[in-house]
C-alpha cells in the first residue's frame, strides 16, 4: 500500500531531457514527464483526456504536449496545469 498524497521520486534530473517526453509508472499510474523551456519539470497523467491515448507518444510544442490521437489537442489547455502537474524548484 502506498500513500497517494505524497511526493515520490520520478527520476534523476538527467533522465528528463529537454525536448523529450519520458514515460514512467508511479504507484501503478502512468505519468508523462518533460522539461519546459524554463527548465522546470512537468509531470502529467499519461493519457489524453479525449481519447485516452498516451501523451508520452505525442510531441512537445513549446511548453505543451500535442496528443497524436485523431483529435487535435494541445496539453495543458491554455497553459493551465493538470492535477498531476508539479513544478521543480530551481536550485
């Protein structure tokens, strides 16, 4: 059993490369990780909200993910973060 409302390590900083999407499974949940242009790391639930396609199979467009399902979707909509989004504190 895992605590749901806690922080868990998703990977080392060098494992989340700029310009690339990284898929992870944390607590049995699929997560998509990527690095924004300002070097913050974003973690999202790895599924499109329309077609449930994995967002990690999409492509980065600036600070957003474009889902590659037949429905055209850019995530996060209008730069609003999803409930899985987390910001990495700049060291």
